[in-house]
C-alpha cells in the first residue's frame, strides 16, 4: 500500500482543518465533562438527621446579591474554593464540597486570590462590618487594596426582572419551583420553610421579607444592592454543619 | 541563524509555493525536543496508573497509589491516593506537632497556663495567627479596636469582663450590645442635660446646672439609665453596659473631638438614637474549644486581662 500522508492536505483545506480541529478539542472536552454526568459520587449527598438536604439554592434576595457579586467582578480578586490543602484548612476551615456549589451557575470558584477566599465567609463578620468594609475597605483594614463600593448602599435593588432571572436558573436545572408539583417535590427535598423560599410565584414577597427582617445594610428605609450582596455573603459556606460529620467523612466520596 | 548558514544547509522545503515563489522550509524538530515530548507522554501514562484518572462506566480507575491516614476514630485507613485523604494525613502530622500543646492548654486551668513559659510561647505564636486570621479585621492588628465600631481589647476597660471565663464566653457565644433609643421618650432639653452629666462624669468641664438636672434624670424612672449603667454609672458587665466614668469612649466619638460642643453632640447622638450595632460574632461553631482557649489567653495577655 502506498499511503503517503502530506500535511498540506489539511493545511490547504480550510473545511477539513476546521472539522479535525473540532474533533481534537471535543475529545478533550468529552473526557473531562461526560464523566461528571455519569459518576454518581462526585457530588456528595449532605442531609440532616431528618433526611432533608441542607444545601439549598439561594433565596431570591441572595440570588440577586450573587448577581451583583458577579457584576462588580468580586471574583477577579476572590476565589470561593477552599482546596484540600493544610494551609487553607487552617486558615479558612473545611475544604469546599462539590455539593456546595451544585446550584451555582456559573460557579464562583475562581483562581485569582488578591483577597482571601470567601467560600466560608458567611457569619464570620457582622453585617455592620460588611457594610463599612464594602463602602470603604481601608476604614476597617488599613492595608487593604480592595476598591470602595459606595454606590451599592445608595442604589435601590432592581427586582423588576426577578422572576425571569429565577426562571432562567430553573431552566438550567436549579430546583426553583413554578408549579405545585415542583413545590411539593421541594418540600420533600428541603423541607417546607426552604421550599417556600424557592417558589418563584412568591419570589418578590420573599425577597422583601428577607431584606426587611435581615436589615443587612443597616438602613430600613429601602432595599438596596448592598442588602442583597450582604445577604449573599452571609450565607456563603454556612449550609453544611461540619460538626455533624467525622473529620474524615467526606474522604469516602473520593 | 545567519542567512549564509541557512542557505548552506540543504533543508527541504514543504514543496509548495505561494504567490508564485514563496516557499516554506521544512526543518525537522530538534532531537531533544522530540525526546522530551515522548517523555511527557510516558509521564502521563505513569500518572494514569498511579493516580485516579480514567472514567469507566459509573466510576473511575482509582490508580495503584495508596495512602494511609488516621481517621476520626484514631484508626489507620488505607485508600487509593486522593487529595482529601492526603489532607487528612497532613493534618494528622500537624496535630501530632501541636497536640501536646493543645492537650496541655485543654487540660490546665487558665491561671496555670498563664504561668507556664513554654505554653506562653506557644500561645504567643498560635494565638497571634488565630487573631490575625479571625479577629484583626475588626479589633485591628494589635487589638486596639476602632472608635465607633470595635472595642479595644488591649486596655483594662471591659464591656463584658476581662476575666478568663468572661472572655471565653464572649468569644464562644458572641455578643450584641443594645441600648434603646431615647429620642422619643425624652425631650431635647433632657437629652442635653443627660449628656452634660455623662461627660462631667469623666472630668469634662460641662454646664454645672444642666449636669445637676441630668444627674437626677439619670437616676430617675423617666430615663432609667441607672438600670443598665448602674447607680454609680460604672456600667454592668452582664449586659455589656459600659462604665461612663472612665474617660474611655467606644461609641460616642469623644476622644477624637476637640471642641466641647462636638463631644456633647456625640453623646447626645448615642442617647437620642440608642445603640444596636455592637455585634461580636460567635466563634463556637467556627473554632475548636482549644483554639478558643488559646485566643482567650492571647486576648487576656494583650494587656488588660483581669
């Protein structure tokens, strides 16, 4: 057989070059992505004593806070991924579980760490500190290089497209409920109180209630972007009660 | 490569010409490069064999590499190599170094810890680290605090008490200071009189007549300041009500003000609007009891422990 391969066959044929490039890249992609849909134990199951899932999607307010986090580019300086490394365990606490970001679209793991990791920052500081620190970081931490975000306190939170935003997340698999059946399903998975929060028809009302009760930005007169952002920051990494598990429990998922 | 040299080597061209006469040399890759490339392929294959790598069916190839760590019950476990088990192993190592110290801290009463020089060294370094990671953002690096926000932990003036057990309680459970607003219950004149009295307690030169009326108000049922701040205005640590006679101010921005009118305004503001922003987070969930004990001694030794 006289098969004499010449690379100009490919190089002089744009169409073939394109097809072969895509084939080469998709092999890499498939090998990395396909298993995630097949392997059952990549995402840990985390349930409380009553068998309810403790990791839940964000409430309407927290979810809007997350949008602001993304909009302001906080991820360009902050990661949300505590790696299973000694130094990080000592500084930040338990390593992040895959399950903890299962409802994040897109996830905020990040890789640039100008500031500290935020995966477990929830409840670490008071709302008062968060307000001051976001408005003027250097008033709290003199050597900080974090920018000031004063407008968050003066900008009212836009909730006009709240329902569409939640529906969009539902479309990519986040269990926000639209119908009664979906709602009942959530009651079984997360319990009634959480299921209420995840019901899209109640979203607006839930958001206002959480913002008023939480009073995150210290100003009750209106709901600002800072209310939403702090509600989001305060829930980060707080959904798993690690004191319920042996220190090696999550090793068995690997 | 110089032009001469390039032309002197009879390198093949790729064989085709563009624009009539443009040709492309077909230089073979250097031998060292090719071999490095083969070596990286070999490395990848060894890596696949040793570490978890390929997805198969509903699982993956765990690799032949093994790792042994001590689990939560103190039993040695051997499993395929993975980062979480590796972390357990590393933390076992760290615990082995720190354990004797933490055990000693856990076992001894506070008074004995403070006297043990070896433990003091340990607390100075471990406590410093814990304080920097968790507390310094609010109480500042040396514990000096911030007027209007966070109390000074290095002085001997305490809202909730500077004894070991009080500090431990503060850190474990957190605190929330609350003083009700008096803007509606009292008139502007009364608030002014009270403020004159409060400032006169720490030796500021105030309007004597107003301060005298303020004093009566302070101890009356109308204002009821004495319920929380005490008959002598020296505070009550069970509820975190501060001593108003010691010239130390956290919420009323008196120390930064020069003019008496500004000092007065600062105190009036506190009485008018009350206080509900002194929130010290609880650390009982985040830190271990031993870490909290180390921090307690560290804070106590910052300068003002009782």
